[in-house]
C-alpha cells in the first residue's frame, strides 16, 4: 500500500499572487523521488481557521504525511506551529536549548543593527522556540526551526517558507526517524516523460484511446498530458511491474507521431538544443521577445560555454546600428518581416562571433498591429555560419506575455530543426 501525502503552502502573499509558490512544486519533486504518492497541494492565507481546515481536509483524504510551508517566523501572523499543535492534540512548550541556539544565530543581526528593540527580538526568539509535545526538532537553516509532529492519523512535517531555508532543511527532515517511520512504506514509483511539439492535445488523446484496446496493463499506468509553452508533455507514472505497459504506450506514441516527438527520455527542449550544438556557439537577436530567448538558452548548467551573446533591438535605428540591418530594407519590408529577421540573424552571427544565430522580430501588442500584420505576428530566422537557414512566420494567439513566451518555444524548435540537419533551400 503506497504512502499518500499532501502539502499545505501557507501565506497570504502566496494566496493573493504577490509571491509565486516555489515550495509546492519543489517538495512534489522530492516526494516523487521517494516513491510517495502526492494527493493534494493546497494554498491558504495566514488565518488559523483556514490552515486547520486544510489540515483536516488532507486528514480526511487518508494522507499519511502532511507537509506545511511557511508561518514559522517571529511575528503575530506566523501561527502554523500553534495550529499544527492544536490539530495534533499536543501542547506547546518552550525549549530553552533551542531558544539559545536561535539567539546565537541572531547575534550577527543584533550587532549589525544595534538600534533594534532587543526585547522584541527576545520575544520573537521565544515564540520560535515553542515545540509541540513529542515533536522532533529540525535545526534552523535561517532562524526558524522545523518540526515533525505526529498527529492522530497523519504525521505533519512543518517547514519554513523561504525556499532556500526549506530546501536546506529537507535532507534532515526526510532522513529523520519520525519521517522514515511513515515514508518507509513508500512504493517504488517511476516517472517518464515524452515531449512533442507541433501537435494538439486531441491527437494524443486519440492515441491514448487506441492504447486502451491494445496495451495490456494500461490501467496500472497513471498517464497525464499537459500543454505547456506550446509543447505537449505526456507523463507516465508507474511501478516497476508495469514497465512493459509503459514501453508499449511509448512505442505507440512514437509510431503515431514520429515527426512531432522530440524527447523520449524527459529531456527538455533546452537540453536537446544544448546537446545538438556539440561545441558550437549560439547568439540571439531579439525584438518582441526582449531577451527571453537568450534567457531560455542560458537557463541550464554549462550554458556559458556555448552562448556568446544577445542583442535586444526594438527600435529600427537599433537594428541598423547594432545588427547592421539596412535601413532601406526595414523601410521597404517593415521591421516585422522575414527579410529583416534574416538580416538580424546575420548581424548577430557577425556581432557576437557565433556559429549559430536566432533572430526574432514581431508584434506582441497591444496597439502595434495592422490589418496585414495583426498583433501576434512574429518572424523567426535561424542561421549558421555555413549558410544553413530555417525561417518561420506565423501569428501567435494570446496577450503580450503569452506571445512573447510562445515565440521563444518556436525559436527553440527552429534551432533544434536547424541543428538536426533541416534547412530551407537557397533562395
């Protein structure tokens, strides 16, 4: 029987969208590594009754493990530990030794800010040193300790909100005796991901419908599909005994979608492009994407070895001065045109001394479109120093953010195709 878990992310700043949640997805990844079945991730504000409601909801879902994040600071709205203690039916008591360790951590802060209210700091330290009866203490990675609190049905792992502190505390939490007493019964789950580009989710849905009649043991696979950044991800989670069924599904997808399946081992498009570069360097010239293409190319380890530079040129004068795009070409064809994208790519090759260049020019909106070139019109060009070239022009749906994001996905796949040996015929 698998171990089930739930995560409660606390914080009104997260609930209202002022701060994006990074903890829930990160902990979910660690759960997967441990073979723990994650049932729910919930978010609630800094209100005791709402947090307690979330805990009781997860308890009712037959979870064995509940992880909370946030609400462990010294201020009055940091009430997670108090709520967890009440939920667990355990009293709170101050731990003098823990209080002394937290005070030691705060000494540099007091030295740096001598005008701080020392009494207020001591009161906050005493609050953070409260421990539910029978709880295991996780040493602070900042100033807030974590706790592992046995409850009536589920064990509650209480972690701080700052991602750096939470991630630093996780190894100790997951290796603790109290945690392993629950997680030790976790199953051996595996997760595999296929990625496709240039295909609607409906096509994958049809393939999976066909699998129902041809793949034995399909019901033992947990299959999810997700359209993300213009790509379709098919993620399959299964136990080792269902490996044959997973392989049959993967083979069926490869057979039906050979031209759109670009990753069979979970590699992202960034990983694929980096692998295809094989020691070559790349540069970008960007208009409507405003540097987002360069950010995607550099958002991985070792990127500095192949990314030589990026030029962001919105104004026509900048395209001419920085990338050598002839002013007459811009006047004749327009800044958003295949011809200008080609010239921008050639300029990026020369300016940054790269082996490969990608240019993007488009209208992300609002208000910049025309009848012939409406908002969302984007032109791409990928070039190599050897003269290989691939170009694309299309209209992307969505608002400014969506257009800018989607245009980088098109750009990544244009690079993948070019580096993979595709090229447009010479003009």
